[in-house]
């Protein structure tokens, strides 16, 4: 196994073969950890955080549409798919954290150092595309939330979201712990809004027995179920998160001895499992809310008096906001929904930028200011969105979100398989290579997701073409 990279004194040129390249250098090793003999709670507090940042990618606006569609069309029938997708996400993120801790490299650095040289540019470009597509979904989600809350025209709302770069710039200058705290507040906001929606409002209290039955009795028998199930899985596991997690675990000041590595792996396992279980509950809550409010209905009269028809092609995010208030008898329902959506978009924005840094520096060893990096990514994502919405209207938002999810589905195998190859290699990981259970679970998850991608590829390509030509 390679020695863990350590920072060297004095300047180093990025093209020098022996220069040391730390992942997220500005915050690398910036969080102190207590001695190995310290109590569990003290150690846990030091390690908790990276998985919370990763978890927001599993509850970003791209997930909302598929979860809402699943609940509206099939009630609790696809709840087990949300659970399966979350379980696969836990396996893959556990492997990501282990790779970062054991090797001292992020996944992009591993790919650059250990894969054939000709793969560097294609891998980098494909991951940049994935990050831009993630950013597109986040920008659209935040813009729709601003439109819902403040009635800002959607084009202006998208432009406003481009300036959230200033928030990230301020946060990155204040350290990783503050970034983790801010994202934690966003996650708590999302969870709190849905807790009030489901448990605080009498009309939306679910049937827990029916939900439990749906979780343990998988079913894809109904027409259209498989398509939505593939969408839920595709929207859940995000390629950029696999890169990001390998870097975030290195923000702790880790030592290279066996006991320190073992401890870091153990606490990152706890952190990852807890954070992604929370993400599962959020996604399940979105599906459950849609199941309670929309299932069995074909239309509803919104607060303004207009009749909104439901169909499999509905923009369920906008439908939910317009119809929650009249269906539940309180405007609080719609406001909570929009606040949660805004928190989702903004938290995902922060982690998407960090992932972009990891990918660019790891593959290409190019270092630019975070705010420049953020602005470039956001411009690439939002300028086409503004142009398309200006020409085709607000109804194209759903098409753009769908486009982002299709591209992310197709990109995911290019992140999963290198991760699994490196993590299962004794040469690269030494004694810390993943064990049989996690290896089997990780490869099984990757193969299942890839098989679903291949199965849905013809429909996905037709969908992309229809969006491009405007049909």
C-alpha cells in the first residue's frame, strides 16, 4: 500500500512528478481528532460530518420528482425501492470512505495514479458533466422554491441561484466544521419540514402497517412501476458523491498507524450509516406524503381555482406545491414544502462545488479559486436552462430535471467500477481492502444499477432526444 501523502514545506509546481497533491488542500487534515483512548462520544464528535455532506446528494431536488411520482402513482408500492436504493448507497459510500482513509487519496487521485493514462481525460470530462447535471437539478430546485415562496419569475430565480457562490466562498474561508454545521442545519430543516407535514398535520398521518407491508413485499407488477423504480434508484446514488466522500474523510487529521486507520474506518462507518438512514427517511417521507395526498386522484382544484390534472408526466414538484394547501386545508403545507426544497437545493450546491474541486484537482491537478470553480460550473448549468425556459416556458423545467437524472444514471458506472476495483485490491489497500460481505454488496449494487441503466437506455436516449428537439 502507498504511504499516506503528507504536506511538504515550500512551493511545489503542479507538473512536478514528485509534488504532493492533497485532496481539498485548504481543509485537508484541518479537523483535530482526539487520542485513540478517548471516550466514544468524544471520538464520534470529531469524525461526524463528512457523511452529512454526502447525504444531501441523496435528498437533492433530483430525488423529489421521482419520489413524488412513485407515491402519487403507486401509493406505498415503491417504498421498498427507496429502501433498496438507500441500502446500495450505504454500501458504496462505506467503500468510498474506506478507500479515502486507507490510501490517503481521493478517487480522482487514485484514478489518475493507478489507471491507464489515456483514461484521465475521458474520466475527468465525464465527471465534470455529471457535476454540471447535478448542479442543473440543484439550480432548478432552488429556483422553483424561490418562485413558490416569493413569486419571483423563474428565469430571475435561476440567475439569483448563480450568486450562491458568495455563500460558499464565505463558508470555505471559515473552515470545514462550519460548512458541516451549515449543511447539518439544512438537513435538519428538510427533515423538520417533512416531520411536520406527516406527523403534525392530521390529514397526512400515514398507515404504518400498510407501509411496513410494502417494505417487506417487493412488487413491480403494476404497469409503469419498473420505469419509476429505475428513476428512483438512478436519482438516489450520485456519481460525484463517490469522489467527494473519499476526500471529505481526509479533512480529519489522520495518522498512518494501524490503530488510527482502524478507528477512522470504524467511525466513518457509523457516520455514513446514520447519515444515509436519515436520507432514506427523508426520501421515504416525500413518497409517503405524495401517496397520502395524491394517490387515487385524477385532478384537484388549486387555491387559485384552476383544475390541475394528474398524469404520469406531471411536474410533481410544482403540482405538490399548488395542491398541498387546498388538499390539506392549510397554507402551511405548501410553505413547508417550498422551504424544504430550497434547503435541499442550497445544501446540494455546497457539496457539488466541493466535488468539483476534488475531481478537477485529482484528475488534472489544476487548482483554481473555489468561487471561480463554482461560477464556471453554475454558468455552464444555468445558461442553457435559462435559454430553454425562455423559449419553451416553465413547463420545460421538468424536462431539464429529467435530462439531468438520465445523464447521471449513465455516468454512475464510470464512478462505481473504478472505486470497487481499487477498494478490492490488496496491492492498493493492503490489509484494509474491503471484506467479503462489503465487496459482494458493493459489486452486487454496481451490477444491478448498471443492468437497470442498460435496460432503460433506449427509453433514456429517446427521452433525451425529445427534450433536445423540444417535443
